[in-house]
C-alpha cells in the first residue's frame, strides 16, 4: 500500500514523470497531516496538569481527528485508483459504435468516481478544520502552534482537493450532479477559509 512506503519513496513517486500519485493524493496526505496535528495537540493536553476541565473534550476531539486521519490516509490510494480508472476508460477501443458507446459509458462512470473522491476528501478536510478550532481553543498552550499548522494543512488540502473536482466535473454529462458537486465544494472553501483565519488568529492570540 502506497501510504506504508517510506516518505522519501512517496515523494520520489510524486516527483516522477507518472501522473499518479498526483495532486489528489497529495491533498489527502496534507489533510491527514492536519488531522494528525490536531490529534497531537489533544494527546499532549490529555493528562496535563491544569487541563482536567477540558480533558473529556480533548479525548472526543482526538477520537474524531483519528478517524479522519485514517479516512484521509485511505484516500491516497482511492485517488490513484480513480485516476487510473479514468485513464483506462479513455484507452478503451472505439472502432465500432458499440465500442464507442461502451467507452463513453465507462468514461462517465470513471469521471464520477474521479469527482466523488476529491469531494469526499474536501468534506473530510472541512471536518479537520472544525476540530482544529476546538483544539486551538482548549489545547495546551505549549503546542498550540501545531493546531495552527494543522488548520493550515487541512484548509490547503481542501482547496487542493477542490481543484480535482473543478477539472473533472465539467466533463460529466450528469449536469445536476456536477453542479451540486461544484456548489458544495465552493461552499466548503468559503466556510473553511473563514474558519481557518479565525483559528490562526486564535492561535496567535494564545502565543502572546
């Protein structure tokens, strides 16, 4: 599995001349990193003297961020599979009308998967952004800057995933689905841009 390989190898593959792993996989990794940093802030806070009043909330936030970290990590391979499936559909034969029809249907199915996957990534990243605010508000001040890095990673991941929605949705013949996907990702971008700035301001205020 690609996420079980050494980091250096993953970066080598990202830099190579092959299209996968690409931006979608990088977005998922960034989102997972954001979730991991939220978890770290919570884990450092849990059991810390003077933070007993927030321990139950930090445990709840940590549990949610860990679920999101695992989900986003799995999306690295899902993004590769979606892109490879789309490329395979484009390579299908188109000599006869029957083959053309089969190829067109396969392309549309693959385009939908290639739109759904980054949209799901964007949704997960939006959840990480929300969790980072709770971590920044109540986490141990000694690691509060990490909550800021986490929200920046998650917000960047969301915007990166959105680019894959933008590139695939216009080619979908199901215009209702395409329009809904575009509208949803635009709403997520707007909402999380605002929330991310609020978290950064909160972090900076706690840094003194």
